[in-house]
C-alpha cells in the first residue's frame, strides 16, 4: 500500500492536534511579542559568527536525522536555518521536528555561518513559535496555477512569488515619483469628495449608493475631483493635483477595471500645449526613475518615451483608417462602416459612433503620440479650438494602441458649458448611460469666473502597460465574486 498525500482537511486536523499539544505543554502558539533584531537581509549581510535574532515564515523543512534544514523568509529575503540536536538539546530539537510545520512563523536566535556548499545560513541556538499555521502552503515549485484562485488567495500568491511582491514595490514608487514630480513643479496636493450628487469629469456609468443621514442618493466619483479641482482654480489656487481612487460601473478587460487609481492635475493660466510638455516630461521621469529606462514593450508594441511624440489629428486619422469623416458623415454611414469592420458598438447616437470609430483606429498606433483636435461632441468639458470650429483643445496620450492619459484646455465659458451639459442631459434621457451628468452648480461657479486652465489625468493603466501586465494583475486585491451566495 502506497502512502497517499493528506488532503487539506486531514492536514488541518493534524495541525490542530499539534497546536493543542503545544498549548498543553504551556506554549502559546500565538504570542503577541516577537524577538527580532535584524531582518533577513541584514542577517545575510552580517559577518560569519555574528549572532542574529530574526523572525519570519518557514518555507521549507528537510530532516536529516539529528540535523534539520529550513528556509526562513521575511519581507526582505530568505535565509537557510540549521537546527542541530546537539546545539538545541534533545527536547527543543524534537519539539521543532515534531510540532513545527512549513508555513509556521517563528523567531530564531543563532550565529551566522557558511555551509560547505557556500550557502549563507544561521545555526539556530534557540527558537520560538510566533504563529501556528493550520493550513499548508501551496506547492512551492508550482505555486497557485488557477488564475481565479490566485486572486482569491492573493496573500498566498504574494507570499510565494517574490517577483509579484516586487511589482507592488514598483507600483508604490510609480506613485511616489509622480507625487514628487508634481510637487517639484509647484503643484499643491488636495483631497476632493469621493461621494457626489452628480458625477462629473468623465463619460462613464457610476456606482450609486444611498446617504442615510441626508436621505439622498449619491454616486462614487468617476474622476479624481475634476469639477472640484476646477472650483479650486476659481478659488484662487493655481496648481493642484490629487492621486486617488476612481469607480466606474462598467465592463472589465485587460485594460479596464471598475476600481482604480488615477492622478489629475489642474494648472491655471496654462493651456493644453503647456500640459503636453509637462506630461511628456512626467512620463519620461517615471520611466527613468521607476524602471531605469524609457523603452518598454506593451502587448505587441515596443516604444521609447524618449522619442519624439508626434501629434495625430483625430479627424484625419479616422478618415485615413476608415474613410469616414466624423464631422460630415451621417450616422447611417458610421453604423454601416462599423458593421463592415465587424466592430461592436452600444448606442447609435453620433457621440458613441464617433468614439467607437476612433477606438477602432487607435489599436493600430504604437505611440507614444499625442491625439489632438477631438470633436466637440466627445469633449464636453474642453475648450473649443478657435482655429477649427467643432474641434477642441484636447490631447490624449496614445501608447500601445490605448489611451494612457487625457487632458485639455478646460472650458471656462459658462454659456458654452451650459449648452454642452444640456446636450449631455438629452443623451441621458435617450438612455445613454455613459453620458456626463450635468452639474449646474459647476456652471454657476464658471459664471463667477475661472481662469484659463489646463487639466490632465492618467491612471494605473500606465503602470500596467510599463510592466506589460493586465491591470488586474497590478492590483493587490482585485474584486472577486463571493464563492458562496445565499438565495433568499
């Protein structure tokens, strides 16, 4: 009869018995205090024969009679531990071998040495159990293979995958570099509301909730306080920015999630041309300071942020790729072309059709490039281009076939803004869930006067592109459906 591996429930029962046996012996399997004087990295850097006190999780355990080797891992690294019977004494050695499992968290004290194979190690002189793990770790060589299980048990995925942990250190630095850059340019960091009575600053379906105290329906914001930061421009602030969460109740894709982090800035007395120069410098700075390069591969594209960023005309590019002039073509011509191209689209109003045609075209552009001269119809908050009526002073960053940043000379004409909001309201009434909600108090603010302003925003999609991973992989805990649902 061959020995079959224990299933996870059997293993849990075995570990529960060990835990109780330790309690019966007077050992607390979950003490509050850990004796720790060095990190694993510091221990690795110390000289031989140095005494160290380190704590971490046991990642392996290999018994060889009177000698047992293990690996201890903390946030800074991994080191080998050597447990010798004649060093620890019979009782403590036997206790470790019989009661301590891979996955347990322990503290050890011992002296540094180098094995005959050249592996940096610690000869353990004493040990303490800090946390008894009741469930085993996944196989260390294969990790968690199922993608949904990886996201659901993200803590195990991160524990076993040092490259994944490093990804999130880089993501933190990505936002640190962004924040430092903006402050160095004289921008003031602000916080604006997450709950709004009307969502503004983007065309997206919002999440709705209810404010019990006010007995009021409210929405989670879909932009990083665009209409609020513009109010700050009217209030006399001249350079503001915010890094924060955004929520959009839309579909998921490798480039889209419902909850993500964005940065937006607003710059009084500047226009979209000024914004383009600043953003180009910001992206290059992020590349160099976070990744040490300006060259990246995203999807099937390779691009260099240090290259020149050409300006691509919205109208000309759509016409070049599809033969449709989005300013003069009929809606029937647009739908016919989209059907011919095999492109799915929702809603047959002119704004949606125009946007869908462009999104078909952008997939063929490697970038980096500036998309400019957007139609007024798809830019309800952007100032009109006086040299080309019907178009706006807007720019988007195009990288690897996607929009990775959006900015414009902000519309500060209250009459024009009111008319555009009225158009958006009509779209909402016709069932367009992504049309922008009008904010009439914002129009009133504009009547008090807001200086010429450039606004721009980008999000963690840029980071996902730079590491060439789906955006979901770049979130510590992406939203998951519950494993079990209760039917009422």
